[in-house]
C-alpha cells in the first residue's frame, strides 16, 4: 500500500485553515481590547468587559451546537464553507461598527464560524487521514490555530502605535489606536477568510460522510486516490460495516446508548478540561495578566507576541510527539505540568514578583499547554466517537467546550478581583490536578489505530 501523503496533506491543510481563522478571530480581540474598551467606555465595567470578550463565545456555542446538523446534512466541506463566509462577514463588520451593540452582533457571527470550524475541521482531517499519520495531520489543525493566534498577535503589534507611558484614558481613547487602529486589527482577518472560502472549492468531501450519504463510488475513488486500490477496498469495507443501518438524520438518542454514553462523557469532560485548565486567560486577558506583573501597554503587546512564538514552537514539538509518545501520555504530562507551574505562578504573584519572572513562568505554562492539552484534546475528540454518531457527538463535546470557555472568560475578571492573580491561578492548579486524575483513570490510548478499530475497542469496553 502506497499512501499519497502529498494529496492528504494538501486537503488537510486547506481544512486546517479553518483552524487558522479560529485562532486569529479568537485572539485578535485581546490586542484590540485596550483600545475598543476606551472607545466604547467599558473600562470601569467588568461585566461589560467580560461580555465583550465572551461575545464570540456566544456564537461559538451556537455554531458548535449546530455543527453536527450542518455536518451531517450538508457534509464537512459545505459546513466549512459556511464558516468561511461567517469569518469574512465578522471581520468586515466588526471593524466598521460605531456602537457596542453592533460590535457584539458581528463578534457573535464570527464566533458562530469558530464553533463550526472547531468541530468540523478536525473531523474532516481525521476522516481523510490514514491511521499511521492521523495524529500528526489532525495536529495540523491545532498548528494552524496557533499560527492564527501568532498572526493576530503580530498584526496587532504592528498596527498599534506606541502608547506613551502614563498615558491617560482620554489620550488613549482619542489616539489613532483608540479610533482607527483597533478596527484594522479586525479587518485584516478578511483576507485569509476569503482565501479559505475559495480553496474549499478544490477539496473533496469526507469519504466517511460520502458512504453515509450513499455515495459509495465517490468515496471509493477518493480512498483509492489516498492509498491505492487495496487501501480503498479495506477502508471502504470497514467504514460501511461501522455505518450499517445509519442515515444522515441527526439524532441525540444514540449518544445515550450503553456503549456510546461513556465515550461521550469522556469527550465532554476532556473538552471542558481543555478550557478550564486556564491557559486561555493569558491570551484573552493578557493586559490584566501582564499589568499585574508591572508591564505597561506597549510592553504588554510585545509580550503577547512572545507568547505566540512560544505557542507555535511547542505546537511544532507536538507534531513530532503525538504519534510517537501517544495521546494519553501527552495529556498526563500537560495536566501535571500545568498543576506545578500554576502553583509556582500563584506563589510569584503572592510574593509580588514582577517583570521577567512572571513572563518566564507564563511562557513555560504556554509551552506545556501547546505541546500537550491544546493539540491532543482535538486529536482525541476527532478519534474516539463512533462513525455513526461522530458528527453529533463532536458537536455536543465542542459545544460544551465553548460553554466552558465562556464561563472561563466571563468569570476571570471577577476571580481576578476577588481572589487576586495568585488565588486565581491556584484555583486553576486544582482543576489541572483533577484533570490529571481523570485522564489517568479513564482515557485510553488511540495512537496507530484506525477509527473503526478505536470504535470497536471502546464500544466493547463499555458494553
């Protein structure tokens, strides 16, 4: 069997552009935050600050919740095209608004696109990937998320003009940054979003969805293009057997069956843990995290870029380790590592340490997360659900991920004020310890197995 890895890599990279836009749209608001908050007069209202930061998350929940229906009814490719159009609309609209209400509306639209892309992109890649390379290929989606995050951070840094130390609120609000600069941070996303939409016309539909949609001949041609005739014959037979008796109707009831329910619960809890481990507050509330360490606005923007570079480098490490070390081992390393680092970070804040000490510890936290929990959670979620319910199960897990993310983002300003920075990160350390114990007890290893082999193993274990 000779695999056409160049072809699989090409179509996977196109799908993973959804991850790039996910990352850009998710983080661009962090760099724009010091300026749009002054523009809309949100500085003295933690409630409105949290609402602005979580507006996209409202859309994420809706998009993820409906992604199962879109993915089953219109295919993985059609769903990604819808997400691309929503990214274009959000990028153009958010930068053009004059009111906070309109800002919220366009951020919600972009979040809807994130919700769809975050569920469908890893599913698509997992369904076109041979088992031997699936971990690395699905990790490409996380790599693109990280590249999107870094791109947003660099573009924000390049667009923003230097802010004088000690600048007043009025001066920041009336500056170029406060009136125009933050708009260009959002507008820049329209270019890759449009490119993503156009490139989607050149990739095929998922072979597993095609077989489920009774388009077996198209699926066989695609599988043959991926791995040759023998691969197409074997993979097609396994897929058909796993999908026997199913259709494109989206049903929640199968998720509650005896064999499937425990798998869905594992997926949901892993999705929630990826957010509640706390690292995303560094990306979304970088201003608060670094200002607590004594940094001014201009230095904060530069530090944000540094965090993005570290995030990218260690995601590249994950590409090499996910199919070698295995999913379970990396998840254990990540949860244990963050537990220890958050304890140290909390102590550092408690002792009023500032500057480089805090920056180094935050970078270590990002490094551990980037090579473990960030990419591997998406790999595991794309693998563990049975073929016949993968779309709707992934939708449920991803929806819960974004609900957890919303709670994280909305709660941080209140936690930061009530518990201070040290207490907040000690709380996250406790969550990471709980995650470590859960992964050690319940997460099986899935590396090197076909999706159908994983399904048989997990179903038989839970029956």
